[in-house]
């Protein structure tokens, strides 16, 4: 009776080792799922080189070099490793060490620059016509109640003249405020 559990354990261990030894042909191959790029040449890695300096030498993307050669993060390469250099240009190359190229890379076309976008200045408030007697630029520490007291207007009049103010307790330094004329008291 004591031998039965030992035999069961032995059978389970034997079955698991057989399953582990079988080829995993049913498992999906991640390397075949990755896109393949047109190869412009091969580079044999020298001592002290890494993917980024190789990418700078050919002006190609270091990420596509790693992807083309199935190199996982952290993109470790070793001397005498032969890398396929894909034809994916890299235009925003940061400054750094550049390896010596082992073949003449193609001349990549210069990308068409985008037209410059205008940088807007401070957005002026949309005052109600005829209501602003002056404009005041809020400073750090100013409050709407303090500004309205200084100019002799009510907080409600300030909020009506400045529709961008939703919360009277929240104004920002640098915010341009329309100062309305004081309302006559009947």
C-alpha cells in the first residue's frame, strides 16, 4: 500500500518530463509576428559598439534594428554579431557617439519641414462693449474682491464684465481683467 503513492508520483514526474522534452511547435513564434523591413546592409558589431552608435552611423532607427534582428530589451549586442540594418530613416538623431559605418548608407530624402505654427500671446479677455474703463493684469496674491474694492466696483459687476471667471475665488496671476465702470447707486 505504501508503494502506490510513490508509483503515482513517479508516473506524474515521468509524464511531465516527456511533455517538457517535446518540441513546442504549437506555440506561436513571436519572431514571425514582427514586421520585416528592407535590409540596406549588414554590420558586424565591434568591441565597444552598441545599437545607438550603429544607428547613428547609418542614420536609421535603433528600434527597427533591434526589431529586425529580434533583439529584446535592453538591446544587448555582442562583438562579431552580424546585424541586418533595415532601411528605416531616423531624422531626429540625438547627439552621441557614432560608430564607423561598414558600408555606404543610402542618402535619405530630407523630410519636408512643417510650416511654423504661430505662438499666440496671452489671450485677451472678451469684454462686453462699452463696459471696460480699463484692464488690470492680476498679480500673484491678488483676489477678485480686493481688485473690485480697489476699483470701487462690486464682485458681481467684475464677473459680468469678465465672463471667463466662473469661480470668484479663482483668478490667476497674469490674467487680464476688464474693470467695468462703477454702477450708480440709486
